[in-house]
């Protein structure tokens, strides 16, 4: 496998401005070798000029966790980053440098809840006791450490599964603007959320 990172972004194209902005920033980083955009709504697909971008999909919405599974399998690099399509990160270059400095096999790196609050904060690396709010908005790990998310989880708990399957680290103080779960709020997924919560309780019992 190639050294460096593959950025994996599932999308239904509801936040094109944020997506275009971040894809341009990802593309400019030497550590990023490929940007895989998982197309979950082909009728709304937009075009990109960036050379590192590859848009893939199965012709319909496969939801976020199956999209992660799909993207990680397609990735050709040692490390992967699972990124939301509705985020704007203030200093992505520095963030990737921090990630590179502490990402070792067996570790998953996510974001701390402080990243979504207003005001200037000091960056910090923390070992959390429990999963923090917004952890899965931007997650980095070695490809071989990614835990495939079982098929019963389409939208939720994929980040929880990565958190409990590896040693978690969070990065605090990064400025991230996001509507948080912007896509899922626009879909009627109440029944799926209830069912997935039950399935995750059962999953934890069996782990």
C-alpha cells in the first residue's frame, strides 16, 4: 500500500460549498494521495477538477456506514480519514501534521467536543474516557485498523465501533464549522435510529 492518506467522504450533495472548499484543501496537501467521494445520490452529483478526486458509488444511497466500508476497501493508502461532507476545518494542514505525529497502529483519532465551540482555544491531544461529541466528524486510522461496520448499522454507531475497537485519541481546539448531522436531519430516519440503537446495545453485549 502507498504511504499517506485517503480521504473518504460519503455524500448526498446537500452541502456543495463546504464539500468543494474542503476537497480543494485536501487536494493541496502532499500527505493526501486520494480523495474518495462516495456518491449516495447520483442525480445531484457535482463535478470536480482536482486530480486526486475519484467519485465512486453503487448508483443509489448506501448510507454512511456502508459507504465507509466501501471506501476503506477501495483505499490504496496505509492510512484513511473518514470525513463528513458538511464540515469546514480552519487549519487542515496543521491538523494533518498533528495526526501524523500521533497516529500509530491500533489508534483511532477523532475530534473533541471543543472543536465545535466558538472562541479561540489551544490545540491539545487527549485520551478520552468516553466517546466525545463530534468524535466521528473527522476520524483517522490505519486502514488495517478499520473495523468493518456490520450491515445492521446504516447511519449510526459506525464511529462508536471504531472508538471501542481501537485506542482512541481526540484532538481538541481545532476550529470546525458544521451543522452537525446536516444530512440525517433532512431524512426521515426515526425508525432506523430506534432499531440501530437496539442493535448497538446487543453489539456491545457480544463484544
